[in-house]
């Protein structure tokens, strides 16, 4: 097993190009994870919609003469629609909400890996930024942003799953309570 001096020796031998290769691998993984959360959210939202159709069909069969009042409509829409909004929320976190000090951001990156027209409004500005950039720093900045975006999507996806579970559980308990009320 290598000791501390061996680890320092290996770390000093690692070149910036090696570090860039490692950052590229990490960036690809972060971007794939981001896309996978988008796909999972879309699939789960569709599954939730299908399950709602089944639950509402059961509700119509069990309680054909149900008369909804204003509270049933408000709570029903809140319970039924809220998970869909959460799944949609997974798809739209923004890159602009990354918390970095502006001086640190400017020092670290020319933001050449993610071009925005507000920052680079012409081909000439993009070319100048690319010439001023440092590949290592650009990859570090992009990995930082992508990792933050991935983590936000994961948290939002878990919330969406939890809200859909809670919504289905509430619908089950309402149906169960209604059946118990009718049979007693």
C-alpha cells in the first residue's frame, strides 16, 4: 500500500493533460446522469398519469353518484396534479442558479463550453474567449455546473416520486374510507 510520500509523488507526476482527461470523463458521466433524470421523470410522469386513469376509473365505478363540492375539487386537483408539476420541475432547473462568486467565476472560466449569446454575441467574441481560455479551468467550471445540475435533478426527482406515492396513498385511503363508510 502506498504511503503519503508515494501519493504526493504520484500526484506531482500527474500532468494537466491527465487531469483534463479525468475531468472529461467526469463531465460525460454528469451529463449522462442529467439526461437520465430527465428520461426517468418523463417515464414516471406517464406512469403516474396511467395510474390516475385507473384510480379515477375505480372511483367512478365505486361511487357513480358522488357529488363533488369545492373542497373535493381543490384537494383532488392538489393531490392529483402536484406530482405532475414536480415531475415537470425535474426537467427545468437552470444553469444560471449556480452559486459562484462573480470574481471567482470570471477568474476560473471564459464559459466557452456552454456558449450563451448574452455573453458571447458574435463569432469573434467566441474565438477571443477560446484563445484566452484554459482547458483545465474550463473543464473544472463545466464539471462544477453539471454536477450541481445533476444533484438538483436528483433531489427534484426524488421529491416527485415521493409526491406521487403520497398522492396515490391518499387516493387509496379515501377510497378505503368511503367503502368502509358504505359497508358499515
